[in-house]
């Protein structure tokens, strides 16, 4: 695509009994969204019309059977299926999970074929999507299989970025999973993403310890001393700005995170609890390290409020903004890397409309 073309945002609809459809439609309730991107929802026109009525909205859809038929300045809906679907808001249902997978697979296929530019995924239920053909803990693992590169969960907001050494790993397995090779691989992925996807030339990276108080000199575990510190020393010797390990219990409360471009946590809850505490509702889950751009909101299916027309679309809207920004940053990086003398061109700015 050229710089002047609208970015095509593919959207997988997620769990149909959750709040995904609501936050997607409310995001594009503001017509100004169509001025800088073209949405393509992978579901069915009949179903989206049902949701449109359920949420008392007045959106107009352009139904298509193939992404090639999309129309700019319209909300495009690809008919991945045409049969009626029984919706029971708030209910966990394996049949509904199968439709979430159909939407995701169709969207990823279009992403791989570059028929859409970026992918924004509505939340799925990790349990009801499991089948003989789909055995992945979540979006990130599936995308790692389908797309080129090494995937890494990176939570982002305007004030904070948090990456993970391990994501959907049981706590008891975390120490054995973290090796020097894994640490160096993950930090290199994040460093590359910060440079190419966010335009940060010399990223400053903080790393949290594996054990409480980073092990207290071996009193509370020795993994920080025998695995983490040697790996960080080696990374620093290669010229990257990497600090730590820091004790996780006081790192966020002290505001220390504000001094860094990204914080790398050892395991899922160590990073996501403080991130969602500080940024919930405006945070975005970005899958770094892949050949294509994918983002999602920082919340789940929220069955407890599904169908009540009270879901907040801010995180999904932010996921759309971030996907567009990252895509443009990647284009800029490729352009500048190809022509390092061209440094005066103004960078595009996206205004977030509330």
C-alpha cells in the first residue's frame, strides 16, 4: 500500500456470547474512524445486524463474501458463515467458540495474504475454542504458528509497556522455563520491536527478578544469580541498555517504571497485575516479533456484562489506534532504513477521537 491509502483493519469477532461485538461496533459508531482506516469484520452480516439492533445502534454494514470486494469509508463485514447463530449472552458455549475460531482463521488468512494490513482481535474464551484442530492457549500461540517471526506478548499503554519472559505458563514451571537463551531471545525481540514498531532509537529496558527480592543472595532461590544476572550481563556487553534484575514488589509502586521504555516481567501475573492496575481500560495487548501487526484489548469476554449494553469500548478503540500507529512506524522504519539520508519528512500523526 502507499502512504496515502487507508489502512485496512481486519477484525476477528471473538466470543459471540461475550462483549466483543459490542466493543467492536461501539468503536466504529463514530464515523470519523472511517476517515483514517477501513474496518473489515470477519463474521456475518446477519449476525452483526442482530448485534446492531441489540445495542440500539444505527450502523450501516457493507456485506461481502471476499475481502477483495471491500469498500473504503464503510464498515465491511465478510460473511465467514451465513447460517443463523443462536446467541445467549454470558454463556460459555463450545459451538460459539467454534465460530470465534472460524472468524480468527479467516482473518489471519487475509492477513497472511496482505488483503488486510493489521489484525485486531476481540476476546475469545480460551476454554471453549479448544478442539482437535485448534489446540492453542490463546491468540498469541496461534499467531506464532501462522505468521513469520517469534511472538511475544507486549502490553502497551501511553505510560507503560510490559513484556513477558513467559506468558501462559503455570507458575510452578516458570523457573525451569527461564533459561539464559530464552532471556536473551525475548529481550532481543522486545528491543527490535521498540526500535522498529515504536521508533525508540535507544530503548531503556528494565527486567524484574524471578524470585522475591531477586533471591536475596540465594536465600529465596538462586535463579536470579545463576541464570538472570549472567544473561543480562551478556546483553549489556552487546550494547543494549538493560537494567536489573529489580525486585518486583516495589518497582511499580515506587514509580521506577517511568524511567524505562519497557519493563520485562518473568511471568504472566508479575507483569499483568500491575499493568492492568495502572492502565486497565486503555491498555492494549500487542503481539511483538511477528511479520504482521496484531493487537487486542486488555480485557476478556466479560460474560458478566455481556448483552447489557454497558461495555466500555475504549480498550478496543485503543487497540485499533495502536495497530495503525505500529503499522505506520514499521513503514517509516523500512523507508528510513532503505534511505538513511531521508530524515526530514514529517511523520504521520493519528488523533484519538473520543
